[in-house]
């Protein structure tokens, strides 16, 4: 894949920083590390999806990513399934609300663990609630959502970026 060198640098930097959080699971404050790691890996994700399709809306970019990499997701699901199942279980009784300001979006969940688009939307919602909403780090539910979102997205992007020759 041909990618803009400055985007590649952003992806490499933020994946490197996220890797530190992913590899150091026993630090002083693991949930804080996971939250920062989720933000870092999302920066790499956003830089990458911007290269895939130059459209204005982030939702279109995420959708394009999900369609393009559904096959990769299916091929590597065995190393991702634990996080997906935990997220799905957590959201079964209480779907994920949008905590950002002035929203009209309804709650979401994962109804089909084989649908990458649903998983990505949940992870992006967790990230948005953390950055733009009122998600705190210390409820058990939020710890589950943040940690599993981070682990899934980091692992999946590492696979993709390696296959694409980006990192």
C-alpha cells in the first residue's frame, strides 16, 4: 500500500506509544495506561483511515475501513475473539450510550461478532465517550469497555499495518 510518508510517521509513532501501554500490563495504573493507549491507537487508526478514503465524514471512513478489512478480521478473529465477546457481553444488557455533547445518536451494541463494522463503531464510541463525553476510568463497566477496546484495536491494527508494510 502506498501511504503518505507523514501519515506513516504518525501511524508508526502512535502505534509505538500504544505498544508500550499494551506490553506493560502491570504498571502503576493499568486502566489509565489502557485509556491513553486507546487514544494513541485511535490516532494511528484515524491517520490510516484518512489515507483509505478522502471523504469529509469520519463515519464514512470507518465504514470504508470495515468493508476493506472485513476479510482480514475474519482471517485473524481467533486472536481477537476474546475482546469481542467481552464487549458484546458487556453491552447485551446495557447498550453503549453516546455521551458526547449535543448528540442525537442512539445507543449501540454488538449484535453480530462477525461484523467488523459493529465492533469498530463500539470501539470508536468508547473512545469518543472517553475524550468528548463523561466516561470515567474507574467504574468496572468502563474498565471493561476501555481495556477490551484498546486490546482489540491495537492487535488488529498491528496485524493490518504489518501486512500492509507500514510498521
